[in-house]
C-alpha cells in the first residue's frame, strides 16, 4: 500500500510499533525492510525524508487488523 504525506513521523512509528504482524518498507529497488525494527526505521527512512515529513512510501502489512490500523492513520493522521 502507498502511504502518503506523513507529517507526524513519531505517530506513524507508534502505529507501526502497535501492529501485531510484520510491517515492511518496500524500497525503490524492491527490497523489504522490517519497519518494526528501530534500526530499520531510522536508517531506511533517513533517506526518504529531509524536511521532517514523508511524501510517499510503499509499505506491506500482513495482518488484516494491522492494515486497518495503517489505513485509519492515513485517513485520520
């Protein structure tokens, strides 16, 4: 799923951390990085945003309830 215009990165990571299953960032090369890993969160996303927000990323969540949480975050911020 594409996630766009993330303004509150801390809140986004809290939602990711609350997910029960695996949540992955899909890089432009097609690699999948585990977003539940703090190291991956900071290393992988350091290149994605430079001004404090994330314009667009591709993420994959495997659990239905996790997808719903992420969708709710996208809608409500």
